[in-house]
């Protein structure tokens, strides 16, 4: 597999006062536990991240987003937070986090942290105090404690469904051993939901934002951002109808919370961004969170979940850009994250879409086909308007690890499915850095990593790929370098190139259904061939970069190319042009 690149250049360090840096940023997601092990105990840590900041600079990223790095019992991979004002000792110290933030910024890389406002760990001091205080206490008002239904309170207060499958209420035990109240947890029982109608909860999270902004972080990613507010009447789903009336999701009161957070972010120098994890199917209600006085951006999960195909991708891109335009917010593009099956595996399957409830053991995949498509998809998303997120390891073309020993799986999604769902640990396996055997430079030789790495990963290490011009790592490096150099890329409008010479449907009925082609400005175009046959590229275009080697000048199947164009008159459809907002 070859990587063709025309231009090269040094990466510029972004100015600290660049108010719109977030609109075109390339943001790299670090799952600390699996990035690099600096102290040799088999678990990734901040020391490991600091040692590899140069790698991220060379890759060409503008910011790092860290999954939760706070003290946690790890009932849900750190999303059960025990203390927001410290670092989990397995990862390092608060002083080390502050050093990392400054060292990264010196290289031109900003830091974004994760906040999980929907819930805390059951080991959090607030929840422990609530359990000890008993029914009717002020401590319990910060959570959703409620008597059960039925004569003896044996029935759960509602039948709401968990995001992790299974029940959403757990019954407590009174000091005398009798059954007590129930408490709500939309995820695991170890993650009790907070009551966002309580002023203590709102004030605490506002203070958490200030704590980390004071330490120099450039933004906050908000986990499960549309789930915070619950209907205090505890209706069942569907008992109340209409937008904003779901008992646990996307309630209108949420917007007051994020307006308050935005005011705090705007009170700091520079631009401190709010990034929402928002799973809302209604695109208009989704973009309501992106109004100028709320969040800056939000994850675009619609594109991530789409099956491989030109029509599917185009529909998602068009809908996303058109929805963002009225609020002036940039779109975000992402192929995977710490929850999602890696693209190399997903795109090699018969069903290339993604849905949590469809994950099962033993689903076959074609890794070679998946890699071709994943590389093409990487060029596609890097050419789209807005910001780009890269999950660690995708730049290496890592596959999902689907044969983890069952006794090592930790993800609660696996257990709460009764063992039918393999869970998310397969995309969280430690990265391979160098060498021909595990731990591949993630830890010192002889150390046992917290999840085992496949034996065949020696050709996928950073060291091996850095020496191979055709590697996926060098494809990503070239794409991010061009993205920074070319003025057409990043934020801005996109025009569909439906009459591109040579790409028309050979039947004469119109645009080829397997081809996705668009232009950015007058001089750049991206062409994706999602079909099974090679296609001729437009005459006169210069190939800047291709995900696979050309075949006699044609773009092969399941490949993408970036083109430099001579100015000419073409028929295009402009999508998503909007005025930037700060």
C-alpha cells in the first residue's frame, strides 16, 4: 500500500491568542491507561504521555483530549469519578498534570479534559455521605433516592432503560439491615446519577471548571451531555409526549446549565471551549446545544455510525453541515473513540454501520478491505469543514482486538449484557510503540500490560510504520501536514463536485453512485471511490495524496485522493457555508 504526497512543511505552533483555533483543530484522544507506560507497571500514565509529546507534535495535532484521569475505582474505565481535583495515582500526580499541560502548550498543543456531570462514583464523598445519612436527609437530595413502588417498596420507581442495558435503580440497605430506598443510575450501580435540580450540584461543577481552567486547560469535553436533567415526576418513557419531554434525555432545562458553563469559559483569556458528547437523533435539537451562548462544538456521531458508502456518507455530511450553518458552529468529524469498534475492523464487515446493541462476539471481518476503507475514510474526514478528532491508534491502522481472554475483560457493557456483548475493551488495548514482541515498547520488556497486545502487532508499531513511507502512520502525518498548509482546508464551505470530469456515471444517468467528490475553494478536491472498480480521476488534476496507490492513473476501489486543481468553471452545490462565531 503506497502513500503519495506532493508537499511537505513544518508544523507551525498555534498562537495562544488564536480565538478561533477550535474551529479547524485536529484533536487527538488519549486514553491514558493505554497510551504509554512511563513507570513500568503495565498501565499507561502521564509520564508516558509526556515522553511521547514529540510524537504528537510530529503527527500534527493541535490539542489532546484526555479521557478521565481522576481518582476512580474504574468500574467504568474512569467514568466513575471519585475526585475531580486530583489525578488517579495509577496515572501520576496533579503536579505532573500541570507540567504536562504546560509542556504540551510549549509544543503548540492544547489540552482538553473530560468531565462527567451526569454521575459520580459510588465512592465519591457525597454519595457515601448520602448512604450514611439515610432517607430524607439533605445529603440524599443531591442524588435520586426514591421509595420503591408496591406495598413493601419492592418495585423499582421506574422502568427506565440503562445506557449499558439492564436496570437503572438499585435498592439500598438500612443500618438495621432492612431494605431501604432506591437510587438512580443510568449507567452502572457504581455510578449514581446526580440531581441537577440541586444548587450544590450546579455550583460544584462550575467550581470544577474553574479549577481546571486555572491550570491552563483549553477546553472541556462533556460526557453524556444530554442526560443530566431528569423529570422529577419520574414518568415512564412515553407518558409525556413532545420534544424536550423525555424523562431522562435532552430536556430543555439543560440549556440553562450550559449557558452558565459558557459564561465561565468566556471569562478566561483565550478561547476555552466546551465540547459536548450529545447523542440526539433530531438534528435541530442537536444543534440547539451549539447556539452562540452554549457549547462551541459537539461530537458528530451520525457520521461515525454510518455504513460504508458514498450515498450514506454524503447524506450525513450534507445534513450535518446544513444543520450547523444557522448557528454558525463548525462540524466535528470522528471515525471512532474509546467506545466504538475501530474502523479497520468495522469497515471490513458485511454490516459496516455501528450500533452499540449490535456488538456480538464472532462477527467476521476482512482486515485488508477494512484497512483500505479506513485509510480512505481518514482522508475523507480530514478534508471536511470543521474540526477533526483522532482516537489513539487509528493513525496506526490498529484493528479491534476481539479475542481478549474473557477473564481479563473489564467493561461493564459486557457483563450487563449477560456476556453476549464483547464490550469496549477491544479498542482500548495498549498502543504498540516499537519492537517485535509484546509489550512493543508500551512498557519495559517483561512487563505485563493491563490488557494483552496481539502477537502480530510488530508491523503496526510506531517505529515500524515511521520507517515505511506507505504506512498508515505516514498517511496520517502527510494528511495533517497538508491540512495545515492548504488554506482551503479546515473551517469553511464545501461544494459537491457532481460534474467532475471522468467521474460521471458511465451509464449516462448522472453522478456515479459509488463516487463521493467535493471541492474546498477553487484549488482543492477530495474524491472517494467507495465502489469495487477503479475510476479515472479528472484530467489535469494533480494528486496531492492518495490512500492507496493509483492503478494506471486510476483511483482504485475503496480509496480516496486529494487533488490540486487548475481554476476552471464547474457546476457545484455549496453546502454548509456559515459565518464563524467565537
